[in-house]
């Protein structure tokens, strides 16, 4: 009964713009959080300062020293992030990211980095919401129900949001290629051009929401 109740609520949420927009934005937020982390690993750059000590940092130093494995995890994170941000195959991105984020969550709490652990916990809750959002697809995949036909009139312009995602990726990857650095802001760095690129990236979902709302039919 509980499962049926959850499915009914999710099915109703799919028909409303508010929850649908929230899911789209959540995909962008969680996906973008893994872009810098994935890029650093893929490029073989250390994730923490080599001078830092403690169990948390020492593990990351050893993780970086594995080389190919370090880069492989980075490639997985980037793949999942791109799939989430560009929306179309977001469910696959969430599936790839689930075990990765679960491992990070346990690692952060077990090493006592509370602020980071809290952030990762919130991200994990968000990822769970993304997985639940597609619960009907999971049931279809497992053969528990017949395939469900998509709604004839989507409440969100997914093509528009997908373009927003690709533009976000183009701006961030382009900035990385030009500067040669994986930018991670340390506050308001008004003298750094990369900071303004990040501001533009932050504004893009707002602009996309405005465009989507202007064409929406309630």
C-alpha cells in the first residue's frame, strides 16, 4: 500500500510544472557538482593539497596515487554528470552516480569531515529523489508493469532544458581548456574571469526557466 501511495503521488507530480521543474534543476545541480571533481581526476590532478594531513586527506593522496583507477572514477563521474545535466538520459546518469555517491557518503562520515558529509548527505537525498521520480520506469524495466506511454503534452520543455545543459557544459569545459585549470571558486573572486563564467552558468537555468514558463500552457 505504501509503495502504491508513493507511486500515485509521483505520478501526480509528473503532471505538475513545479515538481517537474524542481527535478530538472536538481539534475543540473547534482550533475554540475561532479564536473570539477571528475575533471580533476580525469586530468590526473590531486583533489586535495598534498600538504594536507589526516585520515581524510591521506586517503585522497593514496587514491590519487593509484593513477589509472583515479582517472577511471573521474571518467565515471563526468559521464554521469553530463547525462544528468543534459536531461535526456538522466536516469542512466543517476544510476551510474548512485554507487559512487554512496561510497563518498560513507567515506566522509567515517573520516569525520562533518561539513562535507552533510553536503554529500543532502546530495544523496536529492539523488534518491531523482531515482524515485522514475519509479515507473524501474517497474517496467523489472517486468512488474507494462510500458507506460509518455504524456502527449509534457509540462516541461525538455529540449530547451537539454540545450541549457549543453551550454553549461560548453562554458565550463571551454573555460577549463582556455585557462588550463579546473576552476573551483573560493568565495567571490571578482578579479578572476572564470568567476564570471561561473556566474553566467548560474544564470542560465534562471533564463531557461523564464523561457520555458513563457511558452508553457497551464
